[in-house]
């Protein structure tokens, strides 16, 4: 970034151009086919990895791009604004951050170069559980110490990209909830090598309204070396929180890309489509919702850039990162509805791609964190009001 929020540097303009060029090789037909088959876009993810875009946040000393969160944000926004989707690959960008910030030197030396070279994928992140939901401290998956190993039992849900990961970052209890003085204590993070797990870890795919691949995962006496624990035992909750701000910023950027895609498509269509002898974009009922959504997207984008700048400066921008995700998801959903109204019946036709992106645009309102939880966080943590959750 230059000194003006949202104004790209020469290097970032080059990033945008290069990512756009890569995305041009994966036209709408490719994404329609993957969506229809509920298939993982392996070719696209491989292309991103080989070009180095998924390793942009890994320091150069480990073979990565040594870029900033602002750089990574630009990569994801450009992908989605091009009509592609970064969702199948975005966790490869930020999940490794927990290892980078809190892992041992040995863990970083062993794992990060392999992630950077796309020899290893760390995309699965096991946090949410069926009975705990957003109350992460209530998770029950338990890792019991047995010599130099942990024996893990329990279940996770909404674990995405399990089938396309070599490792899973797992948040589990090493001290039971009933035995801790503070409910966020007793949680630890384990690096689970899925290639060695055998039938001790099983999964059940969950079909959703998009081609987003997610699963229920079950652990049955899965053994994980103690050496694979990230950081100190019992402090995993703090480690997870330290990475949430980066995740929020990157997800917001991806969502903004979709929002701008809707506006680009709908404004062009409204300018060309003629009914009653004139373009439908002449009508304020078509024009104004698109204009409002565009303004809201830019406002959300500025908050996103502010959050990225603070994060890259070494701060933890809890408010800005969460507000960016909140505002981006709401603005993009408004853009999706405005686009659907502009296209009318054609918006429901798969060949126009609006209906696919429309379905995808609904997800960020509730994931990876529900917008209501963000409002509760702002009300309590930022505004100092009584805790509502």
C-alpha cells in the first residue's frame, strides 16, 4: 500500500495483473462444471500453488513469498473478482500462520518449506464441534497423554478440505472443561499427519448448497506425537485467536472480490439489456441498488485495508478485522441481490453465473464467524457494554 488507503504500489499492481492472467485460464465454463459436479478445482489450486500465490505469507527464508497480509488480500480479491473462487485454497495461505507464530524452530524448518513448495497441504482446520458450535471453549475432543504421544478421541464438524490436506491443525482439550479454572484454558493445538492416521480418523462429507467441500471428522484413538503439539500445552485457545484477525482480513478480501464481480457484471448487463426501447440501467430501480452496493463495498474495502495495515505493522486489529468481514459480507450480499434483480430471470440461469455466485455469497454472512457474533464482540469488547453471549 502507498500512504493512501486502497492505493496499490507498483509491486501490488503487478501482483493483481499476474493473478488476473492466471485466472483467465479458468473461464466460467470451468467453474460451472465443478459446481455441477460438486468437484474440487484441483487444477486451479495447483496452478495457484505452482505460481507461489498460496505461499505469499510464508517468509522467504522458508521458501515463501515473504509478502504481507495486504498482498495476500489482493491475491484473494483478484481471484474472486475474476469470477474464480479462492475458497478451495485460501486456508493454505493462513492456516500455517499458527505454526509460523507459535511453532518450534524444528516444526517451522520441517513444514513451512514443504507447504511453500506445494509438497504438503495444510488446509484442514479442526475447531468446531457438533455440540459446541461457536462456543469454542466447550469443545470435547480430547487428547490424552500416553508417553510421547497423545491419543485423540472426539468429533469435529464443518472441517473443510479434509480430503485435500496432508496435515490438519486440530484444536482439542488436553484438560477437561470441568477441570480448568478459566474456560479458555486446557486447550491445545496439534499438527495431525493425516497420511499416517489410517482408519483412526474418518470423515463424512456434508453436502451444501455450494461446491464448498466440508466434512464431519471423527477421531477414534488417533495417535499424535507430542512433538507435533504447537506451542505450550493448554494455551491453544490464545494461539488460535492470534490468527483469527488474519483470517478475517483475508476472508473479507475474498468476499469483496465477489461483491465487485456482481457489480461489474450487473452494471454491464444493465447498460446493454434493452426493454421497452431503452437500457434497463436507465431505471433508478435498477441503477440505485447497484450504486449503493458499490459505495458500501468501497467503504468495507477501506476498513479491510486499514485492518491489513495494522496487522502488517505488528498490531492485532480485532475491531478492524472483524468489522471488515462484517461490512464486506453485508455489502456483497446486497450486491448479489441487486445483480439478481438486474438480470431478472436470466440471473437464475447457470450460463450467466449469477446464481452460482449468489449461492456462494450467502455463506460469509454466517461463516467463518456469524455476523451476530461480530456484533456481540464489538458491543462488548469495543464499546464496553455488558457481555451478551
